[in-house]
C-alpha cells in the first residue's frame, strides 16, 4: 500500500527550503524574459519534439509523392525531382530552427552561468565555515590536552593546513599555470 504523504512531505525541511530556493531562482530568471523570447523558446521546444520530426518526415514524403504523382498526371506547376521548392523550404526551415535553438541555448547558458556563480559562492562560504569549525575544534582539542596534561603533538602540519583558509586566488593561479593560459 502506498503512503498518502506527498514526496515533498517526506523530505527534511532543509531539503524543502533548498528546493524552494531553486524554484525562486528559476522564477526570478523567468520573470526577466520577454514575450518574444518565450515564444521563440516554445517554437524551439516544438522543433525539438518527436511530433515535429514525424510532421517533417511526413511532409517531405507527402511532397515527393504528390509531386511525383503530379508529374505522372501531367501537371504543369510541379516541383519535379530533385524538388528545388522543397529544398528551399527545408533550407529556410533549417535556418529558423538553428536561430531558435541558438537563442534558447544562449539563455540556457546564461542561466547555467548564474547557477555556477551561485554554486561557487556557496562552496567558498562552506569552505570558510568548515575551516573555522576545524580551527575551533583544534583549539578545543589543544585546550583539553593542556588540561589533561597530555604533551602537544609537534608534527601538526596536516591540521595546520586544514585549518588555514583556502586562498581562491592562489588556486586560480595554479589552475591557470597548469593549463598554460596567460
């Protein structure tokens, strides 16, 4: 028997808050989009659908069959093989589809860049907090050892490294040097 709780009710409150934050981020991103942009994206989504694929194949086959039959029936205004009118329509369609897809991809790339920037900011903040927590724990550990009379450990390089905040500029410089970029 299935539970009557929805998927959202079974999530911890922190996960629900994160999902709500992502929803607000998506809504904020969508609110700045013009009506023309939305229309182009709907058209682009339709061009990428199985329904459009089936329509395009059926149209091409129907066009070829109708014009082959018209040639056989003696029609004067027929798009005879190799079907230059059909090629022209398909070329125009390909141009429009390409432009629509590029417009949609540009906006998706902007959204991905915003999310990536948000991820970077959150990761840097989390790293700073984790370093501070480790620093505080190390301090408590040293204080407890002093209280208990336990001698201090001298090779503390690993803990010293872990409690030192990461320098994002140094990491960026190291990545740049490793890749050989200027």
